[in-house]
C-alpha cells in the first residue's frame, strides 16, 4: 500500500514494521521516523489506528487468560535460542503443550 506521495520513510517500510512500532519494539529513532510518516500520510495513519484498535480489543477480550508456566518457559526458551542465533528445533511449541497423557491399560 502506498499513498502515492513521496515520504522520507516509504509506506511499505512503515506497514512492514507496524507491529514493532505498536509493541514498542524498535529503536527511538525509528519510532520518530514512523511518527513523522503518520503525520504526513493519512492512509498509513488510518491503518495504524485500525491495528491499534484491534490490538486493544484483543487485549481486552483475551488479556485475562493465564498462560501455563510450562508453555511460557518453552516460548521464552525458543526466543532466547533465536536471539542467540542457535538452531531452533522444528517442533511446534504448542504441540508439546497440547499432548494428552495416555490412559493406563486395564
């Protein structure tokens, strides 16, 4: 998506990193670039507002659920592996948490 107007920061870059901006997961210098872009680009500002509203709605509706501690540990372990540059196992994180114990034979 692009508004067709020239900007210092391209619309596609803003939209590609919109969730990093929403989640405050980018450097301040990049945040400033995005804020300037939103001031001059109404289509991107509209998309930002929509995504921000969805994020707030999800938090309100789903933010009260407790995460099982073993799942939290597995996810954090995987994040640590990714950050350290180590190979990450192909096993799905949620698959391990959804395994049901087998019933004992009678």
